């Protein structure tokens, strides 16, 4: 009886270790984005991001609205790039 219990616990532990070693989070890390610059208009941010991607300066980009532009004046948009 005791050896069956030990064998069952050993197999269960091996199954947990195997599942953890093949989990997606252990295999792949998320891409790292760096802040490249800040712009007053969303169009400026997007055009600089697109130009850098077309020129192969970075592989991906996105813009974050810090303060939206409006009728009273420009806003603030941060460009993040992945190299």
C-alpha cells in the first residue's frame, strides 16, 4: 500500500513539473517597448512611428495619449518603439 502511494505521488509531481516546463509564459517573453519621444499631435506621433518601421529602425510602435489635443491647443502623445 505504501509503495503505491509513493508511486502515485511521484507521478503526480512529475506531471506538475512537465506542465510547468511547457507553459507558454515560461517559453515566450513579451516584447519590450522603449519610449522614443513625445509629440504634440497624434498625427505626428503616428507618422514618426510609421517612418521608423518602414526604414527598419524598429519593428513595431504604438502611441499613447497622455493629454488629448483639442480646440484649445496641442496635446501630448508618447511614442513607444520595439527594436
